[in-house]
C-alpha cells in the first residue's frame, strides 16, 4: 500500500475507489468546483492534497444521538 502522506496524484478511478463514490459523482464534484482535477494527456488526476481538501470540506454528519447530547449539555 502506498503512503497516503506522500505527495503525488491518483487516477480518477483510484480516487473513486478510495472515497467510495462513483465516477459520475466525482465528475460532478469537479464540475461544481469542489474537487480540483488535473489533466495529463487523456488521464484525469487528483492530487492527494486536493483529495484531502475535498474530503475535509464535506459536511459532518450529525446523528440524532449527537444532537440529543448537545441539547442535554446546553441544558445543564
């Protein structure tokens, strides 16, 4: 397995596999400007730094249990 902290780029296919999304969703993220892609000939590449930035920009999931905990903390 490659070191994820190493600089470099991955293919769009590898990006999709690593992040559990489909190609259509990945290209939609690129088109919307939320994911930066680069072209090298016919290949679409995602820099690992851009992959991390995209992942960190996604909204956090707030579950009902976490919301109830926040309410109980604020009431105390």
